[in-house]
């Protein structure tokens, strides 16, 4: 099948490469000539494990192409996916749909025959209706069906998620679009991936509801972690105790510094605004948004407390900048608020991240960047683990003790066992667990 993907951001590039790997002929379009030139040269605009190899293989085999020429790419396509950004709009936090609607107008002008246009971007309820109206107004001569096909990709595991999904949600208003979408995903038949076919508006809301629910689980366990610290309980054991209940499940019950990234912050906010406009506020989600925003700054205060109540004039080493491991995505990363809070309190911050430092530089002023974890820790008065990269899971604690100015470790991801760290002479603070004093 001939597929066009409009947008080569995270969703568009991963989806386009995976569709090509299924055997479809895919053209990815972007108006950013520099990005297309980089892709044609084999350079990925994002870090996602395995993506560079997947793109290279399918380009070599002639199934995947990149261009800035939207008209040519759309003219021959049987399915055109819109995978452009929908960031939070300044001022009110609602999803900014200007890129989606601009893409719809360009696609409409380029259509030459019957086509299915699919919104892959995360969009509020009713967006598909407006996309359909735009296309029919611009080009009433062609027969077009508009479908919704939200993505459920985890950064760092996106290729696996695309090829072995929990479910595929397809929102359509007619049998023609349903048949084409089933054909697009036919290669997943052997994996027995469940396909849920719904109305277009239901599919649009499903994506927001899913992300809001997962954000709620994270925020819930973070608040339980705060309670654990006050009453002497262990949040990891609490999470295990409730996660073994199959009605709850263990995923997204890991206490930490709050959620970030490209999806949860903007999607929860967009759902809140959509519900308010509909006159049915989602008060639980409103609280989740507020609690998560406050938590990131509170983590800076936690670090300060672990450092004896002040960090003024101290050197604080931060390990991990991206919002999660295995990505270079800095969008709404907790590290941004934590580092800013430490700097506001007078600390000098040095940081290291395996993939995110170049993306972090324009977002953080006055931060020094190290070449590895140990260079970051050298001479530091405290070491803070913000992102649980694998490279930080087995640090040489004896070596850290020798090179740091003070043995203070604040573990915001609960990577280490308190008693283990204490044996090496560290004062140790984590999330939702009792603090540990140096052994001996």
C-alpha cells in the first residue's frame, strides 16, 4: 500500500519507518528542508533505540523515502497520515491545532483521487470533523474519508510498541475507511493485535483518557510516597502490594519526581480544557495536573533538605536530564524544574545525561556539563539521580566516595538500596522510603 506520513517528528518518523518495515511503500514529508536533508543522509532528528537501523534498512530496500514535496507525496497515496505536533497553546493550555489544520489544507489541495486521511497526532474530540470540513471546502471534487488512529508509543520502546501493540484504535465514520485501515495494519495479524473500531470522536477521546489515567497512577503513587516518608513506610513495598492486585497492575506505580515528556503534560491539560468547554470538568485530572506541577519544584526542596538545609555555594551533581531513559526528549522533564530550583537557592549545578545534554543546553542557563557520571560527581557536595538511565544503576560507590567533596546521594528514582549506599559512608535520601545515615 502507498502511504504518506506528513510530519517527521517522533510519531511520524517512527510510524513511517515501521509501516515501511511492514512492506508498505512510505513517503515521509516535512517542510523543514534541513530535517529532510539530515534524514536523507542517515542522521536521525531524535534518539530512539533501533530507529537509525530501521530507517537505513527500509531506505536501502526502496520502501521508505523522505521529501519536502507534499503535493507529489500525497497525489499517489492511498492513505495520508497527519503526524504533526499539537503542543499546548500559550495562554489557555488547549491543544494548538494550527499545524494539523495547515496540513489538512495542504493535503486537500494536493489530493487527486479517493483517499483516506488519518489523524495520527493526538487531537481533541471533534478535530476529525474539522479536518473533514477543511478538506471538503478546499477540494470538493475528491472523495475523502477522515479517520482517527491515535498512537500509543512509549519513547525508548516505540518500535517494539508499534510492532507489538496492546491494541490498535481506529475511529471511522464509514466502512470504506475501516477496510483501508484494516489493510494498513494487516501485517500485525500474526501478532494477533486487537483492533478496536469506534467512531472517530470516541477514538480521539480514548487517547486522552488513556494518558490521563496513566498520569493519575503516577501522581497517586507519588502522593503515597510522600505519606510513606512521614509515617515510616516503604513506597516500593506498598506499590508491590497493590500492584499484585490484577485490577490495579504494577505498571506506572514507580514513585519519582513527577511525570514529564511530550504526552502526559500536554494531554492531561488538553483534556482538562476540553472537559471545561463541554461543561463537564474532570476534577480528578485537574488535581493530577496541579499536583504534578508542584512536585517537580518540591524535588529541589528535597535535595536542599538532604544537603543540610542549604545548597548556597555548593556544587550539586545531577545525573539524568531527559524525562525518562532511552530518549533525548527534554520536554517538561523534571530535571528542568529541579535544576532551576537548585540554582535559585544558590547552587552551582553540573550535569550529565547520555543523550540529552545538547537538547538541555538551550533550556538551562549556567549549568556545566560533564563527559560521564564520574566527571560529573567529582568535587560535588551532593549527587542527585533524576533519570534512571541504565548507566547509573551500578555506579562504583567506593569511587564516588573518593572523588566527591561530601558523601550525599539523593536518589529520586529509588535505584539503590538504602542500606547498600549507607555501607559506603553516604547519607542517602530517596522517594517514599526512610533516609539512611552513613554506616559506622
